[in-house]
């Protein structure tokens, strides 16, 4: 009985202290998690309202803020149990080196993500071509770049793939050239067809005067004389302008009997009336 009382007297204070430490650690974890989300959301909202911070950097800063608060929370929990955080940091640093050697691909994605954020070959909302994929950029993260195609398919590229491949940015420059080809019949009036195209260009205010549109005979094809038309416009007007011009030029061609020929071939048949020679199996 005396031994039981001694154990009880010794164990109860330990359990009380340990229990209080556990309760304190749980409270710190809950508060730290809530604080990390709160700070991350505050940073995100502030950056979204700011005119000086690009939207590309917003998710990076928000995620970095959350991670920083969580790291402080973990250190506070360890300190709650009397763990020397300095030694923990040293151990984590050594472990980080070993993990870094094992995860070279992941670190390559992080390095590529940093290069994308620093050099900025594209921003959120830009239309880019990476490899054989044309898509709109949604988010540039430390590990991956998220995009969606024009038919709304979700696409994710590892940052190392993006940085190591050719990048074509369709929306980076403020102006774009619309490349158009109009084929007319060989018997049609070439000068009149070119004049019609120029008139349609001049009537549309979206076509820029500088650089001046180019209208030339570009190719003598098998079935048509191909006129190359190259108007310039603001980038956001490119496709609506191209579609409208194509329709209006076709309508003007119809009004003035300028024909767009179907593909055709001239076949010459030479009749051979001679019969088979003797010994010919035919």
C-alpha cells in the first residue's frame, strides 16, 4: 500500500504536467492552423486588391505566409514539451540535405518555378504554347504550373518541363498580325480582288494603320491564285477581327463575281486504238 501511494504521488504530478503540456500543444496547433489560414487569406486578398503586385505572385506569397506560420507553430509545440529547437533545426537541416539529394526532380521543379517567377515569360491569364499544348495560365506554383485549354480541360505541367521547353506567349505583345489567305480563280481580276480586300480593311477601325496592312499575290497554287493578306490589330481583337474580315471579304467577292475555286485537276486521256500484238497475253 505504501508503495502504491508512493507511485501515485509520483505519477500524478507527472501525468498532470504531461496532460497540461498535451492540452497546451493541441491548443497551439489549433490556433496555429487557424492563424496560418487567416494570414494566408489576408495576404491573398491584399495582393489581389493591390495594383503593384502581379496576380502571378499572389498564390506564392499566400502559400509562403501559411507555411511560415505553420513552421513557427511546430516550433512552439516542440518548445512546449521542453525540446531544444536549436538542435531540432540542425537535425532538420541535415535531413533536408539528404532529402534534397533524393528529391532532385522535385527541387528542379522548385528552381524552375523560381526562374519562371523571376524572369516572367508569361503571367496568369496569358495564352501560351508549351510543347504541343495551347492553354491559358491559371497559376504558377513552386512545383507546377496550372492551366486550362480553350475547351476547358485542366492541364498541369511540372515547372521543370515548362522551363526546359520552348514557350510561345500569344498575349505578351500588345499587337498581333492576322495571317489570311484568299484564293481566287485564275480568270478573275487580281487587282480588283486585292482592292476589295484593302477596302474591307480600311472600313474596320480595328485594323491598325501602323504597321500598314500587306496585301500581295503570294502563291500561284494548283487551283487558285492565292492572295496573302496581313492586317495588324490589338492582341485582344485578333480572332474576332479575323473571323469578321473573312466573312465580309467573302461577301464582297460574291457581290463582284470574284470566285473562290474548288480544287480541280485537268486530266488528258489519250486513246490507243491499236489491238494487242501477236504473243501478247492481253
